[in-house]
């Protein structure tokens, strides 16, 4: 007899074998489970993928993984989100009837499994086995484990036929394809949709000597004045020039707005939505006395850190742009306004699943409000560049058109296509910049494309 410390009899407990108490976790299962949870957070709760994958504050299931499993989760999620309409079509074609209402967790398990089978270098049997195990370990999905097994095994057997069939499905949400069609036509919309299936290239903005840095880093010089790298193994900080602050990572399209000002020597310039600071650095290098404004002090800390690495200095101010009133107006203003970021889906494939038409409308209204106030901060004769990384004209061309329609003191300063050899197609008939992900073809071995960006130059005439 075994007694408690107070002399009472301890209850009898049957001991289970240790294997029964704690079955070993299958290798790779935790990574797949984390991927499915994060996919659900992105699709169902509209949470940004970058936040979920943050190493310090991200999803707990992701943070619990080792680095190799984290890399696998990132690969699975980026692939799933890029191809999601096609993955949904593939799964739907193999189901005798739609999944039950509310079976979102099951849908995400199937999507993660299908992405591995169709698009990743993962053995089919491993993807199937781990998806079935996920279903078995989730009380909500346990009764569907056989369905998961049947659908994914069949998907593996019929992979070639399924890929051929779903290749007809545009790999972007239908709502956004419709907006692209309206803006650019059906063929261009489908080409843009296909282009986002490829990960973004790594572009660098260099302080000087783009040709020289292209040779040193095994890349190519770009018509934007930057450098595009070929594929390489290793991290960015390991590259020559990083420690010296000779360059920084910045998509080719994102480097265009600041370059539109030309020489800023002797001029006061403002970057009004400045963090993380790539465009601020460009304005400083152009010779301007730069004020960098951002609403977030934490984002400004990151900007200061980035400028320190580059050995560049700017005045930094944490303030709400809509109420910001400087002591003296500026000669040059860059307003790279908050937007839906739909031009960045090559590097942020979650954007089209966390944003919707209502977000585009809301952000366009914010951009117009910011632009109208920013123009009041400009000296007569001064120039403002308004830009953002949205593909939707509602956030670009239409905002500028409304402002110009009722503001006599402001005129459009046309951008000359002759000043941008290699990017002439990006200059619109109105003299504005409109880059598309399908532009900027590169030689073999170098990734083509760039972010979708809009930029217009406006001049205060009175």
C-alpha cells in the first residue's frame, strides 16, 4: 500500500508503457502543422505572412521549429499562396462533393499537402503520410483522414494530368484578375498573374559604380542605375560591400521614384513615409538636406540603423503626416504612400489573400488625403513625386487625376521616356511611371521582372 503524506491511501493508477504515453513525433510533422496553421491565419484571419514568420514575435508553432524546418515552412507557404487558386482547383476536381461548411482546417491541410506534391521537391509519400497524420491528430479532422489519404494519393498518381488542367486557372484571386483586366486588358492581366509565380530577384541600389559592382557581385547593371544579382548561396551580409555600406537591397522599381528628382544639391528634401529608409538614402546621395518623416518611432529606429550602416545622415521626425507643419517648406518631396502592395506579390504572395477591393478603396482615400496635405508643404517651383507599389490605378493614376482636377497651383511634370533607356515601356502617355511585373527582361541566368510601381511628378507653380 502506498500512502500520501497525510496517511491517506493513494489512488491506484495503471501505468501505461512509455511509448503509449508519448508516441514519437514523425519527422517533418511539426513543420507541416505550423504551415497549415499559418496558412489558416493568412487566408481566414487576413494576418500578414511576414508577421507570422517573424523569428521573435511570430506564430508560436513556427518559432518552436529549428532553422531548417523554418525554411521548409517558408517554402511551403510561399508556394501554396502563389499557386492557391490552382491548388484549390486541383483539390476540388478530386472531391466527389465539396468539403463540409466550416472545414477550413481540413482545407488547409489538403492545400499544404497538394502544394508539396504539385510544386515542391518533396516525395509524394512523405507529403501524403504527414497530411494524414495531421488529420488524425486534429479532433476536427480525424474522421476525414481517409479522405485526405485518398485525395492526395490520387493527386500524386495523376499529377501530370492535373497540372495540365489547372494550368488554365489564373493563379490570382478572381477579384484581382478582374481589376487587372479592366486596367490593362485580358492578356496583360494573365501575364501579370503568371509572372508572380516566380520569386523576386535580388536588386541592389549602389552608392556609385553600378557596372563595377555588377562585375564584383556576378550580377548585371540595371537601367535604374542599380544591380541585379544572379542566384547565389549565402546571406546578403556575406556579400562584398555590405559591411562598408556600399549598397543596400531595394527592388529596381522601388528605386525609381527618388531618382526622378535628379540633382538635389543645395535643396531641402523630405521623405514623408520614409521607413525603412532606402529612398531616404537615395535622396541624401542626390545631394539633398533630407528630412525623413514616419508615423512610427520604431520604424524610424530601423531607418536610422540602416542609414548608420550606409554612413548617411538625415533629420528624422516621428509625426502624423496629415498634421505635420515644418518651419520651412521643401524644394523636393517624396511621398511613397501606404498602399495595398499588390505590385509586390512576387515577394509577398499573401497580399492578395489579406487584402480585398474594400482595402484598395480605403487606401486610395488615405493616399489622396496625404497627397493633398503634402503638396501644401512644397515651395513654389518645387517638385513632389507621388508613388506606391500598387498595380491598381485606383491607388495611382486616379488619385493624381482627382488632385490635379481641382488644384490650380499644381501641374504634372512629364517624365521623358528618353531619360529611361530600357524602361521606355513603363512611361505612360501622360508622362508617368507605371512598371509591371512583366517588364525588365534579363539575360539567361538572371531573373526577369520587377515590382509593380506607380510614380508621378507634380510641380507647384504658385
